[in-house]
């Protein structure tokens, strides 16, 4: 039986959400879709978020965060309040809500903004991948839990990140593998360092 997944996305990226839901219907991905498909009919932001938390996120185990060109912190609170709260609720671990794994799927429009190739480290002289996860590319709820703790090393390893990051093209080839990777982060030591409401 698949993981219960909630898809957090900006309306401009609905095509990709629909693709994932199509894969589920065609049994190409083993997941139970817990996503919000019709807007909640209210102007009360607190009511909307309570409904999302109680009806969609409380029993989800993985949140798939679609990272497109409208997903950055720099766009401001009013523009990002729903995806920020969705990720906060996903990261929260408490009564009636267990923490979800977070899978960031970088959409093609953002490949060149996030994936910057490799560089030679001036400390260890090895090659590292340059990945721009910051306020220009994602919301803080993702970036602070992606670059969570490098324990004094010159680069972050997979063990130093709670959030999982993948290109859309790679996710499309192996959605179950990446969903499983995000799910498994919930029980790894790095989950103890998660920051639910980053400053």
C-alpha cells in the first residue's frame, strides 16, 4: 500500500500536480493522494488552514512540494502563506499530526536557478555539487530543513538534510523511490533537528 501524499503547489504549477495524480490513477506511482483538489470556500485564512491540516495533512506521510518559479520566499508572506503553512503543518510532529517527509520536486523552469553544476572545494579539494536553495528559489520552510546541519563539514551530505530534493525529470522516472526516500527521513536522526517555523 502506498504512502499518503499531499501535494503542495502554486496554482501556476497545477499541470505537474495533475500529472502526478494521473500517474496514481494509472498505477505508475504507488501513493494515496491526500491533496486538496477544490479550493475551500472561505475568506477566513485560519479556517482554511485548519481544514487543510485536519482533512488533508493530519494523516499524510509525505508532502510533495513542487518547486516552480512562483515558490520563493522573496515573493512575500501574502503570496506564499498557504504553501508556507502547508509545509509547517507537514513538519510539525505532535498530537494528532505526525511529521511528514518532505520531497521537493524542482520543476524544469527552475533547473538552471537551482542546479549550478560542480565546484572544487577550497577546504577538501574534492568536487561538490552547487545547489542554490535559498530565499530566491524556495520558501524558508524548505531551505532551512534542506541545509539543516553540516556538523562543521565543508559540504552537506544526505544525512545532514531532512528535505529530499529531485529534478522533475528524475522524479518522473522513479516517483516511488523518491517518495520512499522522503518517508524514511522521518525516522532518521536528522528529523530531531527539524525547524517547523524558521525565521
